[in-house]
């Protein structure tokens, strides 16, 4: 029997939550996210926005296998692998469910204190509150219409 928010064969992450990085740069993800992530998961840089991406161990291994199929003779693919996999960290939450965000990842995503975590079905995004608010508020009605049309074309 699947739990609420869980899809067959994988986890589903939904919702937006606000947090504060503690003095030791640790982040306590919501219990709903922690339950789906398991005891070890991966954090890396987003290629699209100044945020971090969080993947379950299973999803990370799936992405790794797909990346192996990409030709290393392609410059863009090599650069992607360096940025995506080279900037990654495997993390394990402590007994209170907190994870340490490395200085490199915090700097990339401009995480200072106020943080937002966003469930995006198969992964989680971690944003500075300022960057999330700016991104979220920048979406225009026209863009919402375009997204709706694109999703309808995909049958969603």
C-alpha cells in the first residue's frame, strides 16, 4: 500500500516550507521530506537557478547511469557532468534530521539564513528565501498560460 504523496516505485515530494540555517550551517528539512529521502541522499547545484537540488539515493544512481550514456566527446555534456556531479555532496541527516550544507553549496545558492525548500515531485529544491521570492513573484500570467498549454500538450 502506497503512503500519501508516494508514487509507485519512487517518492513524491510536494509543498513549500520555510526554514532557518542554524549557526553551524545545518538545515532541518521537513519530516515529510526526510521520510522520503532516507538515511543518505545527494545535494548538488541547479543548472537553471541559484538553488540546490536534493535527490534520493535511488534517483541519484538513476541519474548517474543516464549520465554515463552521454558521450564524453561532447563539450556541453562534459561541462554539465563537472558542474552537476562535481559539485555534489552525499549527506546523512543527524539524529535531529539536520543536514550540513557545505560552504561551496551555500555560496552557490546564496544561502545565508532564511531558506525555502520546495518539493518538485522527484526531487527537492533548496532556495534562499530572497531568491525564491524573486523567482516566484517573477512568473507572469503569460508564462502561466504558456506552462498550462505545454502541460496540456504533454497530457498533464
